[in-house]
C-alpha cells in the first residue's frame, strides 16, 4: 500500500512539473510572437507604425479584413484616387503617439506618397523604404492603409485637410486611436 501511494505521489509530482514546463514554453512563444510584430526596422522609416502588443494571429486577421475592405471600397468608387492626397507627397511635420510627441527635426525628412493607382510608398529623403495599398473616402474623410509587409497591421485615419497640410487622426478600428500626425505637402522626392 505504501508503495502504491509513493508511486502515485511521484506521478502527480512529475505531471505537475511537466505542466509548468509547457506553460513556460507557451508564454515564451507568445512573447516571441509579440516581438516579431514590433518591426523596429520599419519603425525607423515609417513613423506612423503602431504595432505594440499584437499577436501574429491578430495582425493576420486585421490584414485580411482591411485588404478586403480596401479592395471593396476602391471597386465601389470606381478605383479613383483623390487629388487631395495624390497631387504631391507629404512630409511628416509632427506626430503624437499617446503622450509623446515626435517633432519634425526627429523625423528627418520622412515622407509618404499616395499614388493614383491606389498604392502608397514611404521613405526618407530620396529612398523608398516601403509601401502598400490604400483607400480614401472624401465624403467620410477615412483613409485605410494596408502595408506590403505582412508583419504590419493595417491603419485607419480620419483625414483633415487644410490648405497644404493634412492631419491624420488614428481610429480605433485597428487600435490607432492613440496617434495623430501633421503632414505638409512637398514636391515628390521620388517618382
């Protein structure tokens, strides 16, 4: 009888030990997933990046939904781009992310260009660093963007236009409501 109890206790102890190891491995995998989506290399060139604390599954779901929406809206509006966005390029002049502010000096000539074919590119000085697809609704002022980098979640902004400036106000749709940016019109640095 004592032998059976001893064996039972050993099995319980051994089983508990394995569960802790599995749990640690699961926590490590989740941490790695979140780290992958930080995309620090892109952040250096795309100042509107807002990837914090998202799993790859969340990013994939957001991207699928946003890509479908962009294609549907562009088809619905006859695949017409808005001259407000496409006339020239836009240079970042300041960005609020939560309670922090990034000034034009820190942004070092980073820009974004919306093209007539409903794609966008972004970069620094004369170098293109990335791009994707977008849709813009002039009536609602909503701009939705999906980056070509599959690790990056989409973005949605409310666009306010004033002369040669636009203000992008992040929307809650893809958790961008902590971002606002001011962009000024510039001559396109690239073709």
